[in-house]
C-alpha cells in the first residue's frame, strides 16, 4: 500500500488553507517494505495571512502497526 498521493493532497489542501492537520499513512520504500508514518503539521501566519512557520512532526509507526496487526490476529 502506498498512500503518498492522498497524503500529498491532504498536505497541500491544509497548507493552502493554513490549517493544522494530522494524518497517518503508509508508503513503499526502496527496499520494497512499507513504512507507516504519523505526521502532524501546524502552520503559523502573520497578521496579514502570510504563512511564516510550518511545524511538522513525522514519526515512523511501522513497528506499532505491525504489533497491532499481530495482536488482532491473536484476538480473532
């Protein structure tokens, strides 16, 4: 699974609107593995609406997602 296109659309829409957002998505890397990512973005604007700062936090949640999947298969 590779959610980069949807993630990019979310990012650019929020950026254009100067809105905060958080999203979780997966993307394929060169090793053909899938990496899970949790991203939070917080824009800040000047009084006249100019976007001057963008705080972005991106966490690799691959291990967490794998543990969730393993736990759900045991509980089923």
